[in-house]
C-alpha cells in the first residue's frame, strides 16, 4: 500500500485504504473484535463511557450535553445517562445506526459541552474538512476527547494500525497541533490505561479545548490520575 507522507507535519495518509467497514458497525455482536472489547455491553461500560465521564469531571459539569461522534452501534451513552442522569446525550453520525431518538446527523448536529470521538479521526478521508466538522461541535467552554494511535516517527512498516480497513489518516503530534492552532484550540495528549496492555505505546487520548480555565482543570484532573481512564482489560 502506498501512502502520502507530509514532510512538514508528518501526517501519513493512505487514501486508497477506504474499504467498507460499516457492515461491522451494524452488527449487534462483533465477536472477539477489538471493537467488541472497547464498546459497552450489558455487563459493563466501554471506552467511550470513560472518556465522557472524564470530560464531565474535568469540566465539573454533571448537567453537560455530551455528543458521541461516530459511535455506530456502541451504547456507552446509556451507561453515561445512568452515571449522570442530568446529562443530555446525543449520537452524531452519518446514519442513525441505533435508531435512537437522541440522534443528530453530522450536518445538523448542535454544539455540546463534551464531544467524544473514539477511534474516528483515523477514518478522515479529508483530514482538514472533517476535523472542522468535528471541532464545530465543541462549545466555546467545552472539550473534545479523541482516541486514536499517534504516529511516533518509527518504522511505519512495523505498525499494524495504519493498514487496517478504513484507516486513511495516521496523525502525528505536530499535525494535530497544527489542526488545533488553526481552529483556535489548545491540544493535549494523554495515555489511556489500556495502552499498557493491548492498546500499545502509540494509543493516546487527544484532548482539544479553547479556554485557559479548561487547561487548569485538566492539570487538576491529571494531578491525581496517573493515566486517562479507559475500558477495563
């Protein structure tokens, strides 16, 4: 597979790696796939719940509006409603895969206090335009938390992540700093707990926010948390 490597920010793109993967999203059961391990089920919440819980706790906003961007069939939003009954959840995607009443199509989606994009940004075929659509969903005093692998500049031929179906953008720290800066955001990188086991050393949470107050709230949160919370492995 041939990739396009930006010599300025390091972003690696695989525009031909656009194999259809929506058939997996529509399945109620995904067996032993990585998606099944990170998504919620009837017995326990998954990664998106912990990402959203972290966002609410950082902002200290239990009544937050929370958008789950590209969540597919994942039901972590139900667990979040149990944890924070005053919060308002929204599912934002290309299709209403869950036939949920709280669904918003991407084009018509409204801004939220907390926006979660778990394993989404690596699917952006038009990185700048698609990130703009995501960042516009963040309120001025809100927070966006993404989960993805970050390219560290080592031999890409030894990495499995960028060659999986549908993965067309392998972001670097500098490329995401550039996206954030151009849009008027700060950006932070944190290591989720599951990276110590099956996630691997390049798995990161990428956290975007506009307000300096949120920066200090992030400092307070991670002053007492060694790692960012994630699904239990």
